[in-house]
């Protein structure tokens, strides 16, 4: 017998000594990893909520925010703010519920369903944040156009010169560019944070599917 065959035989003997994981052990490993991922999704969503709340308080006394507050649009802004925060808190509750559900799961099929539910919740959370940003931006733009005396004076001047259409076009163009940049930044952030976590969660789902076949 040559040296290569001896090495093969020796490797086979060594690998046979390694312990084989049982079905339950593999399931518990995937469960633990999935639970950890969902816990991080919950933690990051809470930190994100806290960050934006602190930012809103920190910028409250800035010149731009004060001048916007003077436009007297509280009847629109306060309900929007309350609704926005209420929905964000609801999403955090959903993340917490998903975490508790996955942590207490004792069935492969149910764990797979909970993983899919978590992925759906995260996608809805991201979609809500982006849609809310778009709505809030155009609401703020409408308030500026309707209530800001400086903007109104420029509109009247442009209208008198026959340039009203061009004036509005410039406003909407710069608004869309700024909004697009903000959305791009948020998408990169969400991909690097939630996207990568969901990718790992999806790998766990695939492993569970193999385990269940």
C-alpha cells in the first residue's frame, strides 16, 4: 500500500471519530442563531428610534426649525409626528414579539414561519420609514409654499414676470434631488444593518428547510 492510500485511510479513520450532530442539536443551533439575529434587529430599531428622537430635541432650537415652527402649521405637524412615533413604537413591539416567538419556538415548521414573519416585518418597517420621509418632505414643502412670506413673495415676483412655472419646477427639482440623496443614504444604512441581518436569517431559513425535507 503506497503512502497516499495510507493517508486516505488515516483521514477516514479520523473523520469517523468526530461526533455527528443530531437533528435536535442542529435545530437548537439554528434556533439560537435566529433568536440572536432577531434580538439584534430589535436592539437596532430601539437605538434608531432613540437616535432620531434625540436628534429632534437637539435640533429643536436651531434657526431652521424655529423659523419653520413660526409658520403655524401645528395642526398638521403634531398629528403627523404623533402618528409617525406611534407606528414606529408599534414596529418595535412587533420586533419584540417576533423575538419572543422565535426564542420560544420548539418546532422547525413554526420557526420557519416566524423567520418569514420577521423578514416581512423588517421590510414593512423600512418601507414605512421611506414612505413617511417622502410624505413629510412634501407636506413641509407645501407648508413653506403656503405659509412662508419670503417664499410667497418670490412666487408672486416670478408670477408677475411670467416665470411661475419655472420657479415651481426648480423647487420640485431641488426637493426631489435632496429627497433622493436622503433615501439613498437611508437605503445604504438599512442594507448594511437590517439587510445583512436578514441575509443571515435567510440562510438559517434555508438550513431549516433542508432539515425539514
